[in-house]
C-alpha cells in the first residue's frame, strides 16, 4: 500500500489529490479512507511505474495538450487522457490492480468520452 499524505494547500479547488510516485497526495482526511479514490490513484502509480516514472509525466502532459487542442476544453481534455480513462473506468473495481495487464492504458488511446 502506498504512503498517503494529506496536503491541502497545494491543490486548486477542483482537484482532490494526485499520485506522485511513490506517494498519493490528498486534499482531505476523508479522501485518505475513500477506497475508490485511492484505487484510482493506485492505478496511476502502476502506470507511472510501467513507464519508469518520468516518461509517464511527459506523456501525460503531451497527451493533455493534444486533447486540449482537439476539445478546446480543459476538463474534456483531462478526462480523455488515456491514463485517466483507464483509472476512471476501473476505479470501482478494487481488485483491478491485481488483474491489470501491463500498459493497459494503451487500450484507451483511441477511445474518447463525449460531452
């Protein structure tokens, strides 16, 4: 289980937390015990590890910018990043990490959410 830290001061209003290898940073104490939220962030930790951490952040940023150009909406761009698509699609399955295939996020590159 990753180490979880409560750090309220660094997050903008709309953000609840983030995975920053090897930690999960959350905005409130309540999120620390939210199994679905923590599972979402654990999926990101797995993705980060697969891509050897730094390339994950580069890929995430580039994909966000490409999707922002496509959707012209920050929220839609964020929700359509392949890493986020995988995490949101599987966050309710608390056993997903155990059965997840390597590079599973790649299956979400072509898929997209519509408004």
